[in-house]
């Protein structure tokens, strides 16, 4: 975000009142700005250059204010004060007008065809009878610099030139000439220079040297002359000293040259609207004519007002408020967007001034309404849409593999996603056209020219940078590569790859092959043709001939492994043989059923197509016979729904911490979607609805929460469900009191069952605790280990097992409750005894 520095006293004087720092900070927040820092010129110089350089600096307090990057009208004191005054209803938004000259023809800027090779566009305007003070002059110059750094993209898109109109005469000519043909005295210089000499002069200038590359390599340089042949400027580098403005300047000629005409119009509008308030006729600008190479005459500045229409309901809905159409119009007017109801329903007509080019969509207008209303004033509400977070399957698979590959003795590396063309082509013995690489259009360095298509070069470069480390070097990486794909809307796709490399005095192909077998074991793919995996010989220029194999999984090629070609090894400045493996991980995910978050199944569809029932759950009844009677009461009544809503206030599921058949059964008992009044129930309802495609796989319920329905009587249809659970043999119609009593007893029975203790899951763990050396006191180490106490932890037998060279490790067993004690927690507690314990490994893990 751009930062605007304004002097506090000047700011308060312009605002018409004094604020404390806290009050002004709050005002900025209300207006959508942020008071970033309160400092002074002396303090800034002291921080950057030291106290000695700051001795003569000013102590005037400065406010550093962060403004949105697209609010160009707030980049100077004038625009900032004007916006705040309108926001506080102390000022009406001014009306900007474009006027013809009081006498004579308007100033004219003629563009020649030669400019097409460098900067083809230009716009111009005149600020007539302006009055400058030192503070206004400084603000005028600072606004130009802020615009240059922001919308002008460091003068590459637009360059601004301001001139004292009384020292030059029109019409003006904007053309392009060879550098040697341009000669003038630049700003703040005492003699004339050619353009070629200026380019050399400014290479050492800390400010202007950054703009030289814009035209440095061009055959011709842009230049603006007046009718007497006097050079006004050589955009985008420097203005001429002859036409420089000062405090006595009364008439300012403003020209903007550009490669983007739209940006040039915006920049010109910003400058003239911000400083036209200092003209003899405030907020008026004298027009200028620009003659294009094709003879077309354009009038600038445009100062265009445009009108948009939108509904008050749209703003209320998007912001989350309930305001009348008139109130919404008032809010927008406070943001310099003059608005009024049209009288057609809740339609609002919004006038967008030339100072607000950031408003390009109805959402921009809605955002301004939210700022004017006050974000802190928006009532906090429960969202109507609930989403269920879940780990992305590909990332979950990646994380699981990383753990086990590290356990196999390989070290993970993380390399840049960008690389040079040479890395993925020449060094691997391939042609760049065969790699399907995505090229960077304007690479910053030769090291980042393309998006990588393979992980192998990154690992080889990592080994090259660490080749002095002890051998063998075993590295792996699981990351994305980028490949061209015409079927995608962006023309490319990411592919998750796994690459491993073994570097030693011998190739170690058996190590890489073993890692492949271990990986397939983890992925539960058997070594068999057809439905499993197998490898077969292949030719690849990256690998040594006869030492390369292609990996097939279920008949599809997923990668390659082998011994790298000596030429490849030498190109990466390595001296020893190397084996590598690279394969695609995405085929191992299978066909995952992923539902887009934006897809919403209509509620009525849920009841047209009931969930399939698990074989372990109660028998499925026709949808019209689903019981609505539960332990929470009758869910067809408001009282029952309220009881269930209260129950779910601090719970995600009916029982436990995951969805189960208990949730599905209660879901079926609700005859229609609950209203918004039951927010917790509705959250749970929408969540359980998302399980409809996998309901059959949900775990069984431990307790029964839905009471049996009363089936219609039939002389030919009797079943166990018709038997009165409490021994009543009376076939007559139940009285109301009897029905109530039965429901009460059933509810008490179900609640009693729900409170029964559940089976506690336990595991038996065998730990290997390794000491530092043979001098470690093993008895003391065992004493430390057994001193670790946790709820759900029970230590068992132990013994000392020889490791080698007189060193023994402590092997100790324990039984833990899974919900209370984890292996990570246990290992962390034991390794805390750093004096005795070097490491802890899980030697065996069994469920009890």
C-alpha cells in the first residue's frame, strides 16, 4: 500500500480542527485508511543515516498514512483532506469543470508519427491562475512522484511533465529523434547536454538512473518542443530547466506521455482535480487540444462523470445490513459518490466522479457503502452457509509418504519451482522442445527461465552444493512440477512428483530399487503385472544405457529409475556415480469423489432420494414411516427441535467426534430442514447432509437415539416391532397419558444406555531408548524413563540389548490408552533427559 506523509499541523489546519493521535487513528480506520506511523523528518533521517546527519532536520510531526493502492485521489494532502471533509459531512463533494480559454485558442500538443516507436500517446491540460505556497508546491511535486511510483509503474506506463506556461509558447510538438539530435539544458543543470550525454550523466544519479532502461535501447528518444524550438522535456527522464515551475508560477502546462492511454487520462485527471482548488476559479481546468498522427483532435482533460444503477437490496445483502434506500444513498454520498434513489423500487443512481477511477464494478460501490456504515457497526451473524473442511487428498498422501521416506534414511530437500532451460534440457541430455516446459516471459535471471518439469535437476544441484558432506548422500523431494496441458483453461497443470537420489562411490541402484519397493508397499500396490506394479527396461538419455527402467502401475507408466549417465553427472559438477528415481504420485489417488463447495443439493432432493442404510443399522423403512420420535422429543415439533438444537450447541455430532449412523438416524427423523432460528441444529443438519453419498460407510451407532415408529395396524402383518416393550396386551387405542408415559420411559432407557462407559482403546508399545555411549549409567537412564508419568500410561518390563562396541540400549515396554497418550508425546518426554538419552525409537506397536 502506498504511504502518504503529511505534516500534522498542516493537516489539522486544513481539516478545521485538532485531533489527538488516537482520535485521528480512529478517523483513518473509519475512512478505510491506516495511520501507520507518527514520526518527524529528524527521526526518519536519524534512523536511516545516523544522528549526525539529522542535526539540521525539522522536528515537525509527520503522519505516515497507508492508503489503498487504487485510491489515487488520496495520495496528497489536498485529496486526503477533501475526502475526510466529505466523509464527515462538513463539505459537499466539489464539481469539476473543464473550460475553454477566456481568450484565444486552446493550447495544442501535436503528436508526430515518430513517437509510435517509443511512447505513442500524450495528453495535456492547463491550470490557469493558480496560486502556489511552499506547502502547496511541495504537495504538487510529491503527488507527481507518488503517481509515478504507483499507477505510472515507475514512469514505464506514464511520465508527467509540468511547465511554466508563461515561459513557453504553443503549439507544442511531441516527436521522437535520434539521441544525438536532442540537445537542451536539463532541470537543475547549468549547461546543455545531448540525450546521449544525459544518459551517461544520469547513470550515477540515485533517482533518475532507474528510469534510463525505459528508452535506453530505443533508436529514437521522445522529446517535446514549443513553437520556438525550446525543449520542454525528454520523457520519461527529465524536464528542461527553461520551463521549470516555481512559487511565482501562475499558469501551469501539464503534459503526460504514455504507452497506455487510459492510464495517462487517469493521471492527468488526478493532477488537475487535486490542485484546481488553488485556481482563481476553484475546481475548473482549462482544456487543451491533442492532435494525433492521423489528424484526429482530442480534448483533454476528460473529467468524465458516469452514472451507475444498483439496488439497495444488493448492498444490504452483500454488506450484511438492513438500511433503507435513502440511508444507503447517504452512505455512498459520504464517500464522494453522489447518490439518490430513482423511485423505481429500491434502485439507487450513483454518480462516479473523475477522481474515482477505482470504481469499476458494483462491488466497489458496495465496499464504499460498507466503509461509510462502519465495519465495527455491522452486526455479527451466523453464516447461512456451512462448509466442512477436509485435507486435500493429494496433500495427505504426500505428508504420509514424507514421514516414511524420512524413516527409510532419506533426507528431504525443497528446491525452487523455477529453473533455467539448461537444467531441464541440456544438462539432462534432452531438447527443450521435448520438455513441455512453461517459459517465463521476462525472467529476472538466467536461473529462473522456466517452470521445472522434473525434480531431478534440483536434487542434483543440492548434492553438488553439499558434495563435501559424508557419503552416501540420500535425498528425496515431493513437490509439484508444471506441464503444458491444452485441456486446462490456463494451458498448464501442476503434477505432484516424487524424486529420490542416491550418491556414493558405487551407483547403489539396489538402494533406489529397494526404495521403490518400499514406496509401493506403503501405497498398497503389489508387485505384479496387471493390477500391481512392475518395471521393464527403457531407454532414456538421462540414464546410463542398459541401466534404466520404466515403472508401470496397473498398466500405466508413472515414472523411471536407474543409474544416471556420466555426462549428466559431470554437467552438474559431480564426480561419483548416482542412481535416481522419479515418479508421478497422482495416479495412486484413484478416483476420489470430490464435491465442489459451490454445489448445493436442494433440500427436497434429500428426501426424494433417502440415504442408503448400513447393513449394521436398523432396517430401512419407507420415507413416510420414518419415526420423528427421539430421545430429544418429537422432532416434528418445535419443542423437540429446540431440545436437539440445545444439545448440539457445543457438539459437532450426536455421539463421539466423527459422523456415525447415530447422526444419520437422527437426520432421517427430522421431517423438513430446520429454520434459521435453530442455528446449531441447522449447522449440524447441513453437515450431515454432505455425507449422503458415503452414509453406508459411516460407523455404527453405539446408542439408539431414534425411537421405533408406530406402524399402522394390519391383521396379516405382525412383527417384533409390534410388541409392546413394556408388556401391555391391550390392543385398544392408547390413551394420551399412556402414550406419554411410554415415551418418557423409552427416553429414560435410551439416555441410560447412552451414559454407559465405552470400550477404551489401548496399545502395547515397545521402545528402544539409546544412550550416548558405553559410559552412560543405564540404571539411572531407566530410572529417568520410568519417572515419566501420564494418565493412561503403564510401564512394563525392560531389558538391556547389546548394540555394538560395548554399547547397550534399553528396551522397555508400556501400555497406553490411545486417547490420552501418543507416541510423540512419550518420545518428547523421554528425550528431555538429554544427559542420558540420545534417541527414542518405537520398536513395536500393537493394538490391544
